[in-house]
C-alpha cells in the first residue's frame, strides 16, 4: 500500500523542510509515516500528556501493531515527572 509519505518522495529527504500548520494534515502525515516504517520508529514525547494525546489518537495502538505484527523496533522517550492534566 502506497502511503502519503511514498507519494511525496523527496519531501522527507534530508534538507527538505515544510511547515504544516493544519492539525489534521499533521496527524494524517504522522500516521502515514508510522505505517511506512520498515525497521525502526523513534519517538520523543516532551511530556506524559503528549504521550497520552497520541494514545487517544490511536498512535500507540498502531505502534504496538507495528512492533508485534510487522517486526518494527519501537523506541519511546518521555519524561515522567510532569503532572498529568
């Protein structure tokens, strides 16, 4: 299945930068990039709340699927000392 990341090709190459302000577009691209990963996904969450936000969007479930069913290595980094709101 061809993802949006595949269609855009060079946009995700080094040296290419695009600011996307539309929240829905960012979420869609993020999901497409996660789905297109073949070997490893590295994510940094600034706070626990940012992790929980991605969990509500279904990203964490998608990461679990990628890890267990597709064999993609998943690494998450986030700080635990911030309060959960």
